[in-house]
């Protein structure tokens, strides 16, 4: 080994992103594979956003505004908060790393239901802290178990709603209830990467910020706004938390093109409405078709759904891939499938229909 790697890093597995369609094509000697493995938006950014990105590209010789003040102001106006309550970062995952750097040290722990977003254990381990995982019940969160798992070493709670990979969501009233029941010096992260896909009847956790200053709500331009490749996410929190988070922001982490794109996406958000509506319609169509065919599908509020396939997971994942449909497998548990465009979803449904004998 060259150099002495920190033990926390040595123990980490290498990060595994969703398999690219091209890789599946090469492995199976097929063409026209589709990737439904990373919860990406099948629609490219709207034209006005692409124009803003192109204009910003001509300024690439300059460093951008490190804090992205204009973007924070625009987000604050849009959401109805003060600018001081908005942090921006290199994707919401970049901000998650900053949150762990800020609030966890060796000996501390973070509590979260599991299975959930795969970045959580990685960033907790990276700072030398411990993960305390509580089991899901019917693929959804058991918030009583989360409250019970909090001990005097707990500094963070992570709640992904909707949860990745199961798609289940937590009502704002249940988050309120949880926040009442845990110590106020525990930071509660509500990870809303899929906020825009959620039924508004579940409530908006932003409304809890005034009541619970230890709440942090994270959102992103990666999913609903189709900017996953640009890396821009944000957190809404008490100004004190934002000030602390900003201390570990990598210089110019949200680059100038990403800032321009995010600003333009906010200004042109009405242009995204038909795309969002189309995705939600496709989600309803695909889930209904699956249920009709007898598949178990936990209720989803995201741009993906989960099939709990248990022991059949690997064989179904592999057979789908041979048919050119790349999904995200969790060995012996299930597969997560992203809602694509209508023809991609049809490809998935057709391929899966051939595999019901494997379950
Ligand atoms: C996709 C996803 C993110 C998003 O990450 P970005 O870094 O903003 O692209 C965050 N949290 C969860 C649970 C996700 O699934």
C-alpha cells in the first residue's frame, strides 16, 4: 500500500454507480439497452435552461461566485425562506458529506432506517462515526424504532422521503411528531431528493423549520429538473446550521454553469410542469400494470418503484439486463426501477412479463 490510508477509508467499499446502458450492451453483446438504474429524468433540461448553460459556458475562464448568492436568493424567494436559511452544494450528496463533516466525529452515531440511500453509511463511515440502522416495516419507515434507537451519542438522523430504494414516503405530520420526541440537539435530515414527485397531501416539511430549528431539508435539481449531470443541490435549515455547513463547502463546488442552469430552472419551472405530469402519469400506468400482473409494488411517491423479489432478485435483474433493461439490484432483496419515458417503460414491462416464472 502506498501511503497510510486512514482505517475508516480502508474499510470502505468502492462506490458503485448504476450500470451504464453501454456497459450492459458490451457485457451481453446486445444493442439499444436502456438504463433505468439511477433515477435520472428521461427528459433533457428544457431549452431555456440549456440556453442559460451555453451562455454561462463562455465565462468558464473565471471562477464563479463561491457561495452562489444569487441562486440562494432565488431559492429563498421561491420556497419562502430567508436567504440565510439556504445552503447550496455539489449535489445534495455533496451537502450530505458536509453535514457529516460538520456534526459527526468518532464516537458519535447517525440513526436511520435501512434499507435506505446508499450514500448514508459511506459518509458516516468516512468521518469515523457509526451507523445505527433500524429495520423497515412493509418497506416503509418505522419512526418509533428510529426514536428508540437514538442514544446520547446520536448527532444525526437521516430520513429519505420518499425513501430510496423503496419509494415510500413519510407525512410531514409524522416528521413533526418524530422531531418532538428526539433531543433538540440531534440534527434531523429530511432528504427530499424526490420532493417534486410527492403527493402534496402529505404536507411540506419546510413548514416545520420554524418549529424545529434542528431540522434540515435537502432537495436537488438532479431529479425533477433533469440536471443530475451538473451537481447542484440545496439544504434549507436554520441560519446557524447553514453558516456551519458553508465552512466545509469545497471552493466553487457549484460551478458557474450549474448555477446558471439552476437559476434558469427556477425561472422556467412552469416549463417543467408538463414533463413532471407525464412522469407521474407513467408512474401510475406502470405500477397499475405491475399490480394487475400480480407483482408486489410498495406504494411509491418517487420517480422510481421497488420490486421486493427476495431470492429471485439476481436472476430477474440479470434476465432483464440480457433483454437490454438495466435496473438497480439489491442482492436477495429486490430491484429498484426508474420511471423512464413511455417506450422505455413498455420495454421494461414486456421484459418483466417474460420472467414471472422465475419468482
Ligand atoms: C438521487 C438522490 C439524491 C441526490 O443526489 P444529488 O447529489 O443531488 O444528485 C439524494 N438523496 C437521495 C435519497 C437520492 O436518491
